[in-house]
C-alpha cells in the first residue's frame, strides 16, 4: 500500500466493481420493466441469469481477495505469515497484516455470495450482510491505520472513511430492502468514489512525477476536501449516465415505455419482483 501502485491497484478494483454494479442493476431494472409490460426481451431478467451473474461476481471477488492476501504476505518485504518477530520482540509488518485482513473479509463476502446463490444452505440476505461487514471492517482497519502520519496523509485517508462506512451502511440496509434500486445505485456510486479516491491518494502521497505536496499546508487540506466533493459528483454523474443510457437503450424495444405509460403501481410491482 505504501506506493502509487499500491493505491492504484485497489482503486482500479473498486472502480470496476462500482461500474459493474451500476451497469448490472440498471440492466436488471430495465429488463424487469420491459417484462412487466409484456415485452419478450426478458432473458436478462430471468432468475437463472441473475444467479449466474451473482455466481460469476462472487467467484471473481473471492479470487482477487485471495490474490490480494497472498500478495500482501509474500511480496519481497512481506511478513510471509510471521506475525511476531521473536528475535526483535515486536510485531512483524502489521500494515501488511491489516491489508490481508481487509482482503480476507471481502473474500468471505465472495464466498458467502457463492453459497447463497448456488445452494439453499443460507438465507438470501446473508450475501448483503457479509458485504456490509466487509466494508465496515475495511473502514474500521483504516480508522486505526493512521497513527503518527502527517496531517495531509491523515486527512486524505479520513475522507476515504466517509465513502467506506457509507457503503457499509447502504449494504446493511439492503439486507432488509433487497432490490431497492436507489440503494443499489448509491452503493455503486460510493464504490466508484472509493476507487477514484484511492487513485487520488496515490497522486497526492506518491506522485509518479515526483512532485511532493506540503503535508502541513492548510490550503492543501482545503483543496483536497473540495476535490473529494468533485470526486463524489463525478461518481454520481457516471452512474446516472450509465443508468440513463441503459434505460434509454432498452426502452427502444418497448413502445409503451417510450410513450411513458408505466404507472406508479407498475413501478412498485417491478421493485417487488426484484426482491427475489
């Protein structure tokens, strides 16, 4: 993590995850709306297709989480599964261990998603609950990850906590309101925000150009706070454009939708269907 690449890699993962969620949920909602109006273009709305996508998503999450844990442990300066250095009498590379713990919980979230969508051994809501716990653990670890760091370093990571804990809260709400389109798109937006902010942290603390930010300059603190708001606008804009593009594309095949005849009652019925 203590490098530009160390922040760009998880940032890219969260960006891809956020875009995937925004596209997936927008597509499901659009196809379910078509289905409620009698459209024949509903293959993507079938339960079997949704389960397959969830299985693929869980498998990818589990795979990259395992890769992340192995990378943290067995890189050149990694702890290699040694938690305590008995010769020096101190804990061994706790930063790597904290990152491994974070990857562990996302791996558990991926494994739970596989169990939920391939067997009947667990309630459906457990995948969202485990995802909420994974985001909470990520924020919890980062909260106690900043001791002794420079002012700007602490500030950029504290801003990261807002979106991480926000994702945990939204995912927990989905346990009780599964299929709520607003919650799903909000989770996607916050995930994109987290990904783009990881990249921003990399440029601030480990700029590839070699430029160094004054860690004690209050003006830098003010700019970074404002920059965080711009990242939030960017993530909301990306999700909105993706959602509108998918909805517009899908409605071209349903004349009734183009004329705007979808009533509030029908909308409520679609949201009810999405709680499968």
